[in-house]
């Protein structure tokens, strides 16, 4: 039996405080990333085909042929 291990997130630790422009740059990056995700093409779902006749929209259990 496989045991799943929890993935731990590493914290970002810095000795200095961020400036206002650095914080704004980080915020801008998140907006750009969100836009890129929206623009990416989504995979289209395949319609199931009957294994007996090859037509779409039904399965071999409900095939009338």
C-alpha cells in the first residue's frame, strides 16, 4: 500500500522589509498571471462513442443496432 506524503510549503524568509514598489510589482505579477490563465485554451471534452457502431451520443449498452 502506498502512503501519500504531505507536501510542505516553504516560507519565504527575508531579512529586509519590502519597499512599496516591490510590493506593487508582486501584485502586478499576480494580475498578469491571472490574465494568462484566462487566455489559455481549455481542453475540449471528447464525446463518448459507441463501441459497437461508432456513433456518438450513446454507449454499447443503449445501442439500438
